[in-house]
C-alpha cells in the first residue's frame, strides 16, 4: 500500500473574537501523567482574521454566548448528571496550549510523536496547524476563563492528554505518528481518543491495524472526524472508515448536513454542529471556525459524559448509547449523509438503552481476520532451475501437472504409451480369467 500523509481536517477560521493575551491501570496512568506534566497541520484554510473588541465585564461574554450547541444539543441538561469527572480524553493533534486560561487544569499529560515538539506535547506546532489542537481541546474539555466567560467544553470536568503531531513535507511519517500516538494514549490511561484528522483515502496502513486494535482490545472509545468537502475531503476517509470507530459528520445551525464543513459516507455515525463554532487559540485568544474538526471533540466530550455517568459500560455500549439516542433526520438509518442522526447529549446520558454485546459499528479485530487474510499474497515455492536430462531428450514444457514440477530424473511417459500399457494390462487380466474358468470346468 502506498504511503499517504494524514492531515488535520482543516477548520475554516472566520474571526478572532479576542486578541491573544501576553500573560487499577488508568488510576496509575493518570497519576503518572500528572507527575510528568508537573516535571516537565496543517492546511488550516484560514481567511483574514477580524479582531473584535473584548466585551465589558458587565455584559454577557462574547465567546460563551456563541456556544449555541450547549443548549441546543442537550449538553447543559446532561450536566445536571455529570460534567465528565474522572474521564480522560486524548487529543492527537498539533499540540494543545495547556497555558490557555480556558484550559487551566485540563491538560494532565502528553507526549510528542512528531520528533520536534515539547516532551509533554503542549507546544503548538505549525505554522498553519498550530491553532488546531487548542481549539479542538477547548470544545472537548475547556473550563472557561470564568463562570460565564471563555470556551467551555462539552465535558468541562474531563481531563486531556495532548499528543502532538506534525504532518507535511520533511516531517516524520504521519501514519507512524498516528499509530504511535494511539498506543501511547492507551498506555497512559485514555478512555476516549479524539482524532480530527484524515488520510483522504478509504483505506489505512497495517500499522493502524495494530494501534487501533490495541485501543479496541483495551476498551477505549475512538472518535474521528468525517472530513470537510470545503477542505477537499468529498468522502469519509480513514480513520473514520475503520470498523468500531465513531465517525462524526457536521451540520449547520438549522440541522442540515453541512455543504462545506462535512462529508458523506456509509460509515457516518452521528452528526454534530460544525458551523459557527468558537474555539480557544494559543496565547489566550479565541476564533470562530467551522469543520468536523470541531464537531468531533464535541462528541468526544459527550462520550466522556456517558462514560462518567455510566462507568459500568464498556466502549461498545458507550458508542451504542450515543448512536441509539441520536435524533434521526431521514427514514433511512443509518443515512449516508446523517448517519444515525443528530447527537443528543441529554438522551445519551439519561435514556434507558438496552445493552449490546458487541460494538454496533463493527470490530476491527474481526475485519482484520477476514480482510487482511484475503489480501495476503499466495504462498509459492521457488524451485531451482531444472538441469538438462541425461541420456535422453528433455521433456517438453507442456507436459507435467500444472501445480507442481517433475524432477528431471523422473520418466516422462507419452500418452500413447500409457494407453497401450493400459490395454495390455486389461488383455492380460481377461486371459487369466478365461484360463481359470476353463480349468475349473474341466475339473468339474
């Protein structure tokens, strides 16, 4: 399979709201991550940034007021039960700015798999993709800079692991970065992995079989962006095409599948808002943006709410609750444009949903057993070239069995000789039988 460089699903930056300010296993893994933190892309389709004045303290916050999805998608109602306490979301992206006021205390650890980021994965890598991870993390688990100011995530009490990646010319293999990042996330206690990136191809490298299979085997929910038509992704691509992965598409404010800020495909799981989003940017700022890069962490945050509210559920049942409680848009479920429907956080947390025994979106392990075996090359035995026959003319190439090769010392019998020998044997047997009959008749 030819190598394909993954890339972050490009958000469309539309405005900067505020100027940057200048100022058992999982328990162990969380403790270690906290210690490490204490010790311690890429085609972002940007448009000219419009700087807006910061709202006076006495007025409603310009940033928080733009987060329409908190009420319209049942997130505030779900907070009556939980805000995601104790759940860890791994963000594989361009590096989260952990110092942003909206993310204070949210990032508990991380690493760099690009080879040029900070050891904790909290150095935004760029130039164009450097804002991406911070915006993503803020929509998943932002705390806000005050009670009613700044960006607050869908799961504001969940924790974040920041795993920094860098894609593009001159960078380490993107496929290898993603595979290593997924395994690191699992080993360091992630309950959910959020991937706002795409290969722009349906298939994926075998190194991802191992990494994503490892996540599946260790009960981790993996959520991936469908991609954006406006960014060149016309069809859902890997990792969003992988069995067992919850794929997120995007809708506009009216709940219609977004024309530019989403894509379509049979692996779509649920739809979430992907237009008129606001996110935190490195250095303390905020920007308006759009794309499934933003829809995905919103769903990752909702998955954290489900895991916190129902700690007894495995990853398969967390995913099942999310898709079973989504609001269908068309009579066809799943629909290639809407998946199972529009996500509903309150229903995902509160509804009575029958348990399942397997992930309704499939099993990567089962897929590998069926498809990778079918793709394996046929086994063949290479024999040394036959030597010339000794004392006779070499056998013609058309003779012999098609599936194997005769040794050159074996006699090659012409078909007529075989027929003659067969007839002679039959005649001999018939004569012998006649002789025995005559002998018996005389003796009687």
